[in-house]
């Protein structure tokens, strides 16, 4: 077994850290003695959680699609706590619905938040970590980053992009001392998955379980982290099976209907609140000027996950 590294004193910045997976991870890292920065578009929740964790944790209001603000948040982190050791790209958005009804604004917004912000954050981290020959980037993707789910086609495309980015970055950084971990949860008990029915054969997990898995990957570095681990076995099996067999298994497990069967009524309150609280929900601007725009594709507003990547 690989030697377990200490996280004591490590400086970690978590995007979407105010609630859900992000908050659970902030607590888990703080319990390990890490110096945590909770960054969240909901500035009040970021400050409240940081206060709960106690010093030296700090809270920062951050819209990750404002790339200038993202860079400034990393700079503030290093100024106040020291060199960045861990970046967790966790913030995300998951609008659900029929692909043909999705507006271009919603597509652009998902690409900005789920992909471009992850690229920008990772690049800023690499530029700091690589010269120091140490650091760890954690990109929270989804099981939808390995398996395409109807009802979330663009979301799946974004999460596949994060997986591809992470794989390429891992290879490019080999031997530099900078490590990359790709996290792929299934359904998690957060508001992002409200109204989404459980899948057969794969249980829904808690934010704390995802956080514990990330902490373990930071202490004993590895690239792929599936939560629950059973998803990894299903992905591996699916990769070697013919599509006809994969489709049959998906239908039997009803995985092909999980997102399509989401209860739109149950999601309205969260999605409306989340979209309204997103600083850039009504603008589309170039990078570093607040790239974050669009209105929802259907009758439901886009669901901005203020707390967890999945």
C-alpha cells in the first residue's frame, strides 16, 4: 500500500465549497489540519462555513466563470495562507431536459462553468505548482463523464470534456511533482440531484462519502476516483462489451431513463433559487470580464450547483 501523505498545513482552495460535496470536503480537509479556502458564488455561505471551521479557514465569494476573479481568488489564497497545494474544481451546473429544447444560452453557460472554468482554474494552478514541483489538482466530474445519460446530453458532454482534460493533464504533468485526480460520483444526496430517481444497482451516496474518497486520493494519490466504487467496475465492463449488450444492460438497470425521469416539479424551487443567485446568469461576456451567460433552455431555469460538482 502506498505511503499515506499528511495533509496537515496544506493549502486547499475548493470551488463551489459553500454546501454539499464542497462543504463536506472543506470539513474533511480541515479535520486533517489543512488550511482551507471555501470559494462559492454564494458569498454568505462561504463565509459562514469558514467561520464554522475556524481559523485558518477563509471564505471567498467567487463566480468561477469570472476568470479574473478566479485568478484573484488564488492570489488572495496564497497571500493569506501560503502557496497553493490543492485546487478542487468542484462548482458545476446540471440543467435537465430534452436535448432539442435546450437553448444556445444554456449550452454556452454549461461550457463556461463546467468546462472553461475548470480549464482556467487548472491552468492557474499548474502555473504556480509546476515551478515548485508539488501540488494536486482535483477535478470533480461525474459518472456522466464516462457514460452518456439521456436528458443530460450537454452535461454529459461537459463532464466527458473534464475527464479528457484531466487525462491529458495527468500525462503532461508526469514527473513534474504535480498530480491530478478525476472524481466521478454517481447520484449524490445534494440539491443538484433533487427530483432525480435512484438508479437500479447503484446506490445514491452522501457528500461525506465523496469527500472521504477525495481525501483518501490526496493522501494516497491516484487518478480515478469513483463514488461508489461499483461505478468504476460498471464502466470498465461497459468498455469491453458490444454496444448492443451495453444498451440492454442500461435498459435493464433503467440507467437510460434516470435523468429523463427527473421530477421537474421537485426541481423548480432549487433551480429557480440557484439560477437567481448566480451573478452571471443574465450575461455572456468574454473571458476575464465575467464569462457566464445565458437563460435556461426550457421552462426550468438552469440548475447552478452552488455546492457540488455533481
